[in-house]
């Protein structure tokens, strides 16, 4: 038995929680995957998994072996990657996910330049404001906008995003201009997220250092930031938006920023991935993103921090 391959098969079954999905991911037959795990259990002398017709669960011994297997496979991958830093590595696919509002700026110019320089690299870009499961979705790299990330991810801070609260001028004329966060209780608010998510917007004052959290009344909840932008432009209420996304509408007079004296620290942009075993093409793309995201943000008043991932 190729024990290194057996550990890889075991790790994939554990990550996918399914023998069938692991077989599909590894391009192996179901019997081969099942036999490999059984042989590994026999060699180690422990039961690694509890199997039912619907799910796979790791035993306590299986969890310990999984952690050790991850470290061993990562070390082996780093060893092989270090010996193959050739131009031929800059070929293949990169599966990337990012918030929807990153699609035009700054991702598009970075990806355009990167692919022009490396024509043998193909990028699949998944734009969504909802955090995806990187293992289940076979994602190489995720751009996450959040101050905290799950402990299962490896992350590199690459920059920051500023936010603001915006409303259409005709909406503000009819409903009044909010002067402080507590005034939001009298307004229609357009909230990012879905049912069950927190609707709290957090503010702080740069002079008094006062911090406040407001559970805003959600007239509209949407999982896509562009939908909130469109609703705000049409006068449906006040929206919490990335400053760069709102800037064109602000310049055209379609939106007006409010509560400018209130705002928290910018939200961090992180490059997140599951394993240190990354091909050269992914590492090079991460470097490009880090350079782009670390550029000075566009001029805008700070705004409240949303719970975006």
C-alpha cells in the first residue's frame, strides 16, 4: 500500500465527509477509496471512522490521525513545490471567490494583468457575498472582508475596505437627515444578509471615542451588496455600502453620505485558504492581490462596519 496516498485518501474522505465525494474528487472508484481507508486502519491498528448509510464521522483516534496527516502531507507538498519552481508551474486553473462588489474593482484589473502575463493560467471567479466552504467547493483562494475568520482557514491580511451609510437625496428630503446613529430607528434601512443574521450596525466617534451598536430596522434584507446599492439609489432607504462601490453614485448625485462624523476602523481584507500546499500560480496571484489591496483606499468618509465575510 502507498501509505502517503492512503493518508491523502483518508484526509479527503474526512474533509468531504463522504466516501463517494472523495472518490469523485480524487478520480478514483468507490471500492478503491473504501479499501484504502480499511487498509490504513489495519496498518495503524485503530478505527478511524464511523460509517453509516448517510454520513461519515471521525473517531477520536481518527481526529488525531487527521491532524498528523495534514501536517505530513503539507510538509511533503512544500518539499515537492520547492524543487519545482519552474515556468511550467505557471499553468493550470485557479478557483477564486470574492465578495460580489470586488468583481470590478479591484479584482478585474489585477486578474486582467495577471492572466495577460501568464496565459496558461485559467481563473474561475465565484462572486458572492456569502462565505463559501473552501473545502467542499474546491476553492483555492478566497478574498474575505472581515475582522475575524474561522480558525480552520489560513489567512493573510492584504488591505482594508472602508464603508459608509448612504441614501438617495429625495429619500433624505422626505425622511430627514440622520445626525447620529440613534436616528436610524426612524429610517428605513437596507441590510446585508439573510434572515437570522445580526442587523446591528456598529459606529464610533473619532473625537469622543464613543462606540455604539444599533440594531437597525430592516426594510430590506439582501444577500447581494449590488441589490442594496440599487435600492438605495431608488430611494428605498439607507444602505451600508463599501465606499468604493458607492463612489460613482455619490459623484453623480444619486446618493448622499450621512453620519459622516461616525465610523469605525476599516474592515480588513484577507486572502484565505485551507492549506499551505499552494501551487506557484496561486502564490503569485496572492502576491498580486496583496500589492493591489494595500494601495491607499479611495477618499471617502469612514462608515460603520458590516458583517461581511
